[in-house]
C-alpha cells in the first residue's frame, strides 16, 4: 500500500475546508455578511461573533466564508479560461513545432511580461471594474504559465517511441495529442491547476486590496484587508482574520499541488 | 527466385548542424528478399536508426529511394502511403518507451488497425488480439492489463503483437533485443524467427550486436558512420570479412547463449 504524501493530506484537508466553507456560505452564514450593525462595530473575536466584527459591525466569520466563495470562484474561473487556452496552445505548439511554436511561445513571453495587476488596471480602464475584469486579468496571466508547462511536458511525450508507433498507425497529430499526449500529461496539468488556483486567490486578493477587484458590498478577502489598515491599532484582528485566511488558502492549495506531484511522479516518490 | 520486398537505392539523409551538414546515412543501397532476415549492424551513430526511420516513412531522405514491393514510398500520395503502411511495422528498442502507459494492452495492440478501413471491432477484435497474444507467448487475458504489469521481455512481446496485427510483410526491428537481458533476448529472437517462418514476414533487423546477427540473419549489411561498409550473405561476411571494420566488429563480439541455429548452420555450410 502506498503512503500518501503528508503535503497531500494537509493540503487536501485545507482545500476541502475552503471549498466546503465557500459552498456553505451560499446557503448559510452565521449572520448575513453584508448586514450592517453599527452598535456592534469593531468588536474583537468572541465579543461579537466568533471572529469579531468590522467597522460597520459586519460579522467577520460570515464575510470570510462569503469571501471564500468569491476568491475561489474567481480563481477557478480564471484557471478554467486561462488554463484551457494555455493548455491548448501548449499541446499545439508541441505537436506542430517550427515557426508556429516559436510564434506561440514568443506571444506567451509578451503576455508573461505583464503582471496581472498591470493588466487589471488596463482592463479596468477599458471594461470597467468587476469580477469579469478580474477574471480576465488573472486568466491572461495564466495562459503563458499553462502553455509553458504543457508544452514542455508534451515535448517529452512526443519523444517517446509509442508516438512513433501511433504515427506508423497513420494517426494525425491532433489524434495523437488527444489519445496519447494529453492523457500522459494530465497529472502535470492537474498539479498546475492546484498550484495556480492558490496563485489566483492571491492575485484576486491583491487586486481587491487595490480596489480593482469585486465591488463592495460583496465580501472579498483583499478588501477586508485594505479596510482593516485604518483600524490596525484599535482592531488588529481585522488584519489577522483575512490575512490568515489568504495565507492558509494559498498554502493549502500549494501543498495540495506538491502532494499531487509527489503522488503522480514516480521518481519523486522513490526519493521520499 | 524470391522477389525483393524492400529495395533501398542510394539513400542519403543529411542533418544540418549550424552551418554545416552531417550525413547520417550516406548513399546506402540495400535490398531485402521476401521471407529473409537482413541484419544491419554497426556501432552507435552509424546511421542504422535513421535508416530504419526512413524505411518506415517516418522521416524523408535527402536523396535516394525506398522501394517497397517495387513502389517508391516517397513518391506516393499521403493517402496511398497510408494504405501501404499496414504492410510494414516496427519493433522498437525500449519496451518501456514504446507502449503508452495509459493504454490497456488491447488498445495498444489494436492501434495499427487504425490504418484499416474495415478493421474488426468488438468481439472479433478481442478474439484477434487474444490469438495474437497467445501467439507471442502471453495469455489472452493479458489484454485487459496495463503495460506496467509486465516485464521488459513481456512488453517486447506485446510490441511484437502490435507489429503483427495488420499482418505486415515487412517488420523493422530497431535494436529490438538490445534492452533485454540475455535469456530474454534469446526468447525474443526465437519469436522473431518463428514469426518469419509462420507468416513469411521479412525482417530488417537493426542491431549493434554482431552476435545476434550471426544467430538469426540470412544476410548482413555493415554500416560505419553512415556508409555501407560491407554486405552479403551472413556466413560469407562473418566468416570471411573483407573489410577491416567488419573484422574489428567481429573481434569485439559479445557472446550470446546459442539458440541452436548457429551451430546447425555452421555444420551445413563450412567456410
């Protein structure tokens, strides 16, 4: 029996809690996360609600739960769009080679040169703020990440003899990519999805912190952190609660990614 | 009396390295008769594998022709070449790299049937795969397993079954036994001989091991840095090598347990 890597267990648990909290928030939160209760403002943890309340008297725990939904939703949507486009570009580059590959990879380099914050500011100027802008900005950043990972993984598969066997069977490049390449690089893509979701959450929090993300009153971890700055001396828990939530979520997804890689990469498994 | 199944005429393949070009295969001409096993022997980098890839139409030559049953395979249209492909198959060196780890044995073996318009499906296909597996010394039930459940020698048997499914006339074995240990090598060589005897398949057997050539080949071609050094019937070349390179290869021959055939041949045709 194989022993699961500890990173997979810890990361998987954190990610499961995160997803669970996000889903539950859509049906139930201790208090309505947008309900303002001025009489209950700036209460510490335990005094008003489990994790305290903010400057509008909103319940921190409820906002964290609702914020998890927003963070994960945006990160997953961005991964779905950017990851899909990047993966397709990566496998096509690997199968076509030549000038087409060079073109794809150079365009990717250009995309990669723009930090998501910069593209979000640019997009916000064109499209206006909001979740779609945030998703597009993060997705643009994900395209080159996925394109590079899938291309290099796919190139390794293309060098295998079973690809030659498939070519001798008269199969087209597209068919070989679908039947042989993608199944053999799926594990690496899944690992990337886990790690990049963590990065997506971090980026979304960063954009919201700068006021480029989700518009209020929808709760967002990044904006909670931005609002908390003002009350740093009188209500430090307002910094810690969303800060720890962001750290834990990113750490959890990274551990999950590492754990999945250990599980799927036989060379790493032997060495541990 | 027997007709030529494969004829290689003046084959040259150049690779560009920076500004210069390197001739991997340099003006090689060979022919293989029906039901014969032709060994192509030479050290690493002598152009044997490039030759194999060109014969399999996986690569295009810089110059020269490859005639399969008197048809120039590089003059054919893509669709005609495709139709011809079921007549030639290949066995690779590395039995670990030649089987897709994500596919079941049945799917791996059936892959070349993609070339055939009315290939069997369902029960008929499974019957054919089962029969083939038994023919190469595995069990019919093995078809539902994955490659990692097999040893190197068993995987090479699977690769041979895959090469046989379209009932080809020519098989190119590129270092097919080099990655296997000696006893398994002998078994696979025996299997290749059986295959030739029962199906009349011609084999282009590419190897660096001149001892293996001695065991199973009818004729032999010696290559060195892309050029053909010497060619002829196996006994003539190995017993009376004309070229110093062939002599050196022979003196460097590693030993392989006899599979019975060598001794028999020697006694029949004394040098």
